C-alpha cells in the first residue's frame, strides 16, 4: 500500500519559515516526479512546486525565490523549505507523486497518481 505522509506544518508569523516533509512508503519514487500543492479555504488546489528525478525543479510564480523543493531518494522523501511566508501562503499543503502522463502536465493535480492527506500551514500577520 502506497502512502505519502506530510509533516512540518504549523502556525508561523509573517516573514517566518517552515519546512515541510513528505515521506513515501510502499514503493520507491526515485524515478518519478514529486510535487507540492496547496489549497486555501474556498479556493481550488494550486500547484506550488515539483521536482524531477534529475533533481531539477519547477515553481509557481507566487513562491519562486521564497520556496525550495528538494528530495532525498535514499529516504524516499521530498521537502519544501518555505521562507518569507505571508498570510497569502496559508493553506493545506499536500504532496503528490508519480505523474500519470506527459511531463507538461505537472501543474495539474489530476496528473498525479498518489497524494498525501495534507498538513496545515497558517501564517499570521
């Protein structure tokens, strides 16, 4: 049974930092893309960042320069370092793994086969 489990969320003041972790079990994702998405109340789930098997990464414009995605293939884990947080970053953050189809679909939630339950990130002003 494949599982993705996120951790590291919490409450932080604006300007602060958090580091999210997503631990995968049940299969290895070393050859797969992995990503982070977020969903704020009343809004659709949106792409945050993705990392490929060659460790290259893509980011949403809203987080570029503030967030960094990384992965540890030995631990089957993907991380999201979030700096300079703003209240607009408040959301449930979820990790995703294994693109179903073409690489260009990486920003679409429906493109991933596996999802975690999510972790809440709240940024106070």
